[in-house]
């Protein structure tokens, strides 16, 4: 691919435009060491669950962690953490809501009067809301800010990749060929924007039969290794369908989870630590 085709600007990818033309600095009420994106390209693959589990795992290692729920029209992070309080004001800034373990969360669902109220906004307004989550939220001191990105390759992912100082991206998929086809679009978008991809996470890959204790593949055998190889990426984790994780997420108690999915996410946590060379503040 030639250089001109790789240049991405606010109106898409074209000749003569800078790939990351306007990375915004943190505001005076935020000291954020590292920003990480979690993206899928396709909805329904459990990207928000992976974002939440990654935040929980990093928090348990002693890091100060925040989650920016950039999926404005389909926000689920507050539900997963059981958050219902509205954000408070601090000077001209908005304060994120803290989870029980101290993870800081900002989501449009925390600003709505009802959690099922639809957000019917056009693309530029959605992108503007994400910018405000960066410029107008007092994140305080964070080792990691995880950006839970929406599906697709539209205005919001483009804004995040161009205007937030992303150091890396984790790509989430599920075993179906259809999901992987769409996820490849996200991979290519991240590369066009020159955001490093840490690797792939395949979610909902299998489940363990409660009777025979064998692995069952409800979506067919995984092709993630081949897909990763074809795209020059690492497979960081292959996660199961876990009834307990679903139950705790639905109840807003994901921070209580101790199951196998969290254990299998360890290589992702280690990749994030290696990316940043970090240690807890």
C-alpha cells in the first residue's frame, strides 16, 4: 500500500493528510500515563466484557485504572460494574464514577435519566462526546485508561485513534468467520492510523460441558491462530463462555469474578505491562 493511501485525516484516508493530526493533551485535572484501546469492529463479540475484565485484572495488580466507555450508542460498562450514580462536578470538570474497587468510569449512560434511554446522535456529535470525555473529565492520576471503543470503523474510532494518545490496541473477535472478516477491518484501520496492535483476543471460543467436562465449540472450531498469522499478529488469549462471568456482569458485580476467563487474560495484562514498562503508581 502506498504512502498516500495510508494517510488518514478527519474526513477519511486520503493524500496529504496527517495520520494523527491533533493528539489532544490531557487536561490539567488528569495525569494519565498510558492509554489503551479495546476494539472489535463487530458488535456482539464481548468487547466490553474484555475491557472490564482487563481493568479488573490491572486493578488487582495495584494499578490506578479508568475506563472511557466510547461506545456512546451502546454503552454497557456502567451496567457491568453496577454503577448508577451520576457524575459530580469539580470546578469546570466532570468527575468519573468509581467502582467498588476504585476503577474510574465515564459513560454516557451515567448522564442519562434512564439507562434504556436511546442516544440518537449523528456521527460528529458522537465523536464530540468522546472528545469531551477526554478534555472535560477529571480523571486524576491513572496508570491506564482503557478506551472501550464502539463497533465499526466510523467517526468515533477515528476520533479515538487520531486525537487520543493511544499506545496500543487489543482486538477482540469471536470464532465465526463472519466476525473475523469484520474484525479484519478494525485491524486494518488501526494500522492505517499507525496505532500499534498488541494482539488478538478470541472471546466466547468454547465452553466446558458440565457433565462430561469436555470443551464444546458452539460457534465451530477456532480459526484465530490462522487469522492472527495471516495478519502478522499474536493471539494473546482464547476465552471461554463462562456462565458465572455472565451472571456477575448482569448483576453489576464483575469485580467479584475469579474464574478461568480472568486467568486466561493474564497474557493480555502482561502485554499491556510490557507495552508501558509500567509499575503501579
